[in-house]
């Protein structure tokens, strides 16, 4: 087939293409985390000579010219997949990529509509062993193992900044409510300048040769396996 027009709508490689069911919209996406919409210009019927018009002769319509209508960036990284639903009245273009989010936009409101984001399945970045008072914290490319101080219902331990999350506080409250308080041993007797107990970092794991982020981690119920 003959190339009618070349578009330079993306600043990097185009990885995905999708076309609507009625073939009136073409979507393109790629490395520049942008989704572009192409639509055809209205087709104009060629003028007919008078003799042909009298005979009601019709000519084949010329190829439609396509233009870039709009571009938007619903993702933060490369977009690897595109798909358009075949619903006759409320079709949706779906895009997905490295940011692990699924974005949905109605095709009839692509320029002004707000994308619907579907987040990936949630994975807790914190694992907790109440029996051994161990807390495993997962970050993007490392794992840290913390030894929590003995549970005391009247004293709240001072947490490092990276552990000051709602889930960690909730787990500590649950453990304090169920455990029997006892005095700390010599190795556990660490406190802050204000006298409150502080967790002790036991281990820092940075897997070698990691080219991507850590995806998941877990701590066994007895605290002996990571």
C-alpha cells in the first residue's frame, strides 16, 4: 500500500497501535508515555461531469486524509499496550505500561475526559512477626529488618522516619494489646534522647545485580525466614 502521510507525533519509539471498531479513530502510544489520537478529515465527493451526473454514475471516494487530533499523557512511563472496546456508544481506550497502572478513557471524550486509573494489586511493603518482634520493611531495592523493643502499652516506641506509616502503627498497637510487658534485655535496652524505646536495625539486604525494583517480600510467622 502507498504511504499517504507520515506523522511525527511522538518523541520516541511507538510501541502500540489500536483502531476503533468503526475505523474512525487510531490511537498510538510508546516510550514517551503519550497516547495520540488520529482522526480522518471529512471526505469530499469528487465533482462529477454533467453527463455522468445525469446517468447517476458515482466515482470511488479518494483516500481520507488523517490528522493528529489530540495527545495526552495518562502514564508516567512507557506505554506497552493499547486496546479499544467495541461498544457502539461508549467505547473506551485502555492503555497500560511500565507504571503498572491501567488507564481507561472514553473515546468520545478523549480530549477533555478524565482517565480512570486502575491501580495494580496491592502488596504490603511491611511484614511483621509479633512473636519475635521483627519487622521487615521493603523499599525499592533493599530490605531492612528491625528488632522492635518489648511491648509496653504505656510507652510508644520512637520509629525511624521510614517506618512511620499507618500500617506499622496499627500493628504495634495490636501487638501491645496482646503481649505481656517485660523488661528489655541488655541487648535490647536502646532508647531515644526522650527516654522512649527505639527499634534496632538488624539487617540490610541489597540483592546484587538488581536491575529492577523489588516486587514482593515476606517474613515467616516465626521470624526465621525472609
